[in-house]
C-alpha cells in the first residue's frame, strides 16, 4: 500500500494547494490530529489535512475529497467527522480516484487496488467495477457541484 512517505511531499502539497487546502505532516511517532479512524489514517480539521509518513495515500486523498465535497458551512466547523450522506460519500470515493491520477507515482489503477486492500466495499465487489459500472450518481454529484469537468478531470475548486 502506498503511503505518504512513498511520495514527494511537495507533490502532495502542490495538489492540495490547488484546492486552497493545507497539508501538515506530523512526526511518525505523533498522533494524527482530526483522524476519524485513528492512526495512521489521515485527519481533517477545517482546511487542513493531517498525515504521517505511514498514512496510506488513499486515506489522505479520501479525507481531502471530503473537505472538497462538503459545503462551506460544514467545512468551517470541520473537526474529524466529515459527516455527509451516502451520495456525498460516493462522490468522495469517485473524486479520490480522479485525484490519484494527479500524483505521478499513484494513478487510478494503483489507488483502486489500495482501496480494495484496505477494505472499501462496493456493491459490484471491487473499486474498479464500481467506478466503471456503478458510480454515475457520484459523478453527477461532482458535476452538479462543479467539482469535476465533463471530461472527468478535477475542476480544482471547493464546493461552495
């Protein structure tokens, strides 16, 4: 499973910066602030994503996408629990796959394998099957909120 420590921090910072989000890397022996699942999973507080070197990339991208997909009102109060409904959760998963394509050493295929290995569960079995055959509702959510373009590329903005 790819971790934050496997990538150049600058590349991750650059991706998050495109959304006006911040990344804080904590020491490997420190707890991760704002982590819903606990260490080593990423944490979120406001516009900041917290991670360590052993944080899985899929976790960092998932929490980042929660921040991107939520309303500004929720983002202003955000501390650990992203909340949201089933459709927003699906949109988060869809967008994290797209953002994986923005990181040179990750890519969609690798991220989907890591999501499966971690235990994400989808009706059709695998992340890939869900993404390709059962995620149109998630895609429509992202289009409606102008978070992706018709070409399935990120729009690099936060939900307003």
